[in-house]
């Protein structure tokens, strides 16, 4: 049986996810509107990437809620944009590897993010994939993590 380092497992998981997304994108690219994102559920990431590979910490206020630091729908949509722009699976896998991270936060902190700050499926206004931090939503909410 093959043994892989954590880094190798991460790389394989991110590549696998990018490959699956590319296949979905190819199958939908000629539809109008192009590549209907709603047909590819963002929970796809939970199936293809094991949590321990992307877990970066737990809130100082406790856990109880698994939070994707960059919403999966945004990562999925960015992957589709990248494929439309001619990027390769490796490029998308690298993007996924940068932004697909989770932390365990308290249910109260989840409500703060999702309802009070209205950041359930978005990032803060000034955030971008080119320059944004994966921690921006948590920082906006004042959520601190411990490893």
C-alpha cells in the first residue's frame, strides 16, 4: 500500500477536485447561461478533500461549526472562470490549494458571519482572489484561531 506525506495528499486532493470541476465545466460550457454553477453543488469539496488536509485551527471561543474560510461556492465559481479563461487543471488545483481551508468556530460566531455580517457566501467587499487573505472573513468578524 502506498504511503503519502500530508503535502502529497493535499496536492492529490486539490488536483482531483480541479479535475472533477473541469469535467463539470466541460459538460456545461456550451449551455446558456454558460456553465450553470447551480448544477454543481459546492459541497463537492467536502467529498473530495478530507477535512484534516485543510483544517487550520479552532476558534478561541470553541468549535461546533465547520467553517470554510473562503465559501466553497466562490472557489467553485472561480474555478469555472479560470477554465473559461483557458487555465489548466494544475492552475485551478493551485488556486484550490490556496483558498480551500476550514476552521472550527462556535455556533455564535457562525451566526455572526452568516447573518449579522452577511458573509455566508461572500467575502468582504475589498477582497479578491489575487490579493485577498484566506482569513479575511474571520478577521472581519474578529474571530481568532488557535492551531
